[in-house]
């Protein structure tokens, strides 16, 4: 009886994911699953299903754009799982307004929610995200359903994240990691190694951090390239990072470290593998990657840096440090730089073989990172 709203940008893979889910349901749940598409013809859905190898006799497909017909299919198939792709393309004659408009979408959702609750049908509604990132225009839908999931992904990467936004009956800060490929979509049980480059030799301009995606710790590499000296204002380009935070880290580095001139040089900073890391905990790794690139000094590849950088160059505390350290240790990292009060000496716990050092400011972090790479 739960009603889930899965929202995502066009082409991110919503239909692909849900077709796979419907297939798995048909295979194992003991009741049929029904996929109603208002956007594609049955043969188009079937084509996708064939490509993904998801054709099961308990998986039913229908192309409908009228609510009454959808309810008719529910009576005929009696599914345990209903996927409605998408809620904006279904309309009901009993209500005014254009299909996809607020009134219609609201009415359709309300009707399906009551049917789902009454008959105990697990229901997944696909919602399109508008340009400004909202589901179905106004966020009217989010109040009507039990669970809201956002499906995110970068156009240029095969990585997809399903993020819990609202959950009436459980934790909402869960993240599911998936990979899109020719044969459809598959889940990534252990995504951590994806966001790293394994170098044979230490190289300047890179530093590893551990980002949190919901409750999941992801070991992530940050790279920086310090470009040519230019007249006027130099370009600062980010990919997967927050540009405002990069600007701040650059200003702090310029001010707090000697030997490093950044104000007249181009700076490029990026994450690896298409992951987006905007949390302040990545500041320290960004700072170290930039300093490492600028000073042409490689940081030890087995080092992770975790911490927010403040305007005076101080390293500030961030959350979930033990969890981040455990994940880094699991992937074989041996040295960690953490904010004051976050190391094992302060918190009493920490991964065994890892050498964890608390650093108070960017300069001492640089100092420790240089020493670790010399060892
Ligand atoms: N033959 C194929 N080989 C590889 N990838 C494909 C193939 N066909 C489709 N795709 C991938 O699947 C993606 C589309 O997935 P899907 O239709 O599930 O997205 P969607 O979120 O439902 O989009 P929409 O909002 O338009 O309904 C495309 O971006 C494309 O990358
Ligand atoms: Mg679709």
C-alpha cells in the first residue's frame, strides 16, 4: 500500500530502473507487476524490456493516459506492484485542467493513493522534475505520497544515485548507487573505488577525501590543475565541486601559505567518476590538491584528508568522521588527516592500522601531508 514518488530529470533512467524493478517483482514476489506508460507505446516499452532482458509473463505492460483505463487494468491484472510512468501524463475526465497541470496531477495521485491503500498495491509514480528542480511544478505531490525519491545522475557519467528525500515509515537519508549501461541498469554494491584513480607513482595535484552521501561514506578523489599565469581575472573551473567553496579555499591558501601564488593563475578542480561533492568536509582535500598541484609536490596516495576549512585557515569539525575513516581503512588507506577533536585519541575509537592525525589548520595539514608522502 505504500506510494512512492520517483522524481528525476529527463533521460536520467527512471523508466529503465522501474522496468527492472517491475521485472524483479514479477520474478520473485508471487504477484504480477504492471507498468503503465503514458509516454511510450507498449511496443517501445517492450523494446526496452527486450534490450534489458526483462521479459517475464507476470510483468504486464500497458500504454494509457486515462485514469479510468488504468483502474480498469488494475482490476484485470490485480498486480502487487504498479508503476505509473509518468504521473504527469495521466489525466482524469472527472477533473478540470490540462493533463500535467496541478489540478489534474493532484487528482490522479489522490485517486491512486486511495486505491493503493485500499487494495494493498505497492505503487511507484514517476514524476518529472521541472527546470527549477521541483517535482510536478509545485511540490503538491510530495505531501500526498509516503516516500519521495530523487533520481540523480550526470549526463556524462554512468553513475546514478537514488536519494531518499522523504520517508514516512523509515530513514530518509539512504542512498542507492546504480550504473547505467547498454543492458539497462544495475546496482553497485560497493561504489567506493569508482571515484578514485589508482596511481602507480604519487602525482601532484590530487588528494583523496571521504564524502558522505546520506549515510553512505564514499572515498572520493579531488584533482586540481594550476594553469598558466594570466592577465586580468583568471578562470576558476569546477566539475563536481562547489565553485564558491573552491574560491574560498583558494583565498585561504593564498593568504596562509607562502610560496604558493594563485591569484593570477587559472585553477581547475574536479572530482573523479562523476560524483558531486559539495559538502564542506571536502575543503581540506581541495586545499591539499590545489597546494600539491601549485607546489608540484605529490601527496601520499594512501592519505585521506577530511575537514572543513574556515576563513582563517583553521580546520573545522565535520560529522561522521568515524564512519568516513572506517571506509577509508577498508579501502586500504593508511594515513588520515582529520579536524581537531575527531581523531581516535579524542573520540576513543578508530580503525586499527590507520595513522590518524588531527590537524588544526591548512598549513599544518600541508606539512603532515608532505611528511607522509616523504615516508
Ligand atoms: N540502446 C541503448 N543503449 C545504451 N543506452 C541506452 C539505450 N537506449 C537508451 N539508453 C539510455 O537510457 C537513457 C534513457 O533512460 P530512460 O528512458 O529510462 O530515462 P527516463 O528518465 O525514463 O527518461 P524520460 O524522462 O524521457 O522518460 C538514455 O539517456 C540512454 O542513455
Ligand atoms: Mg521515461
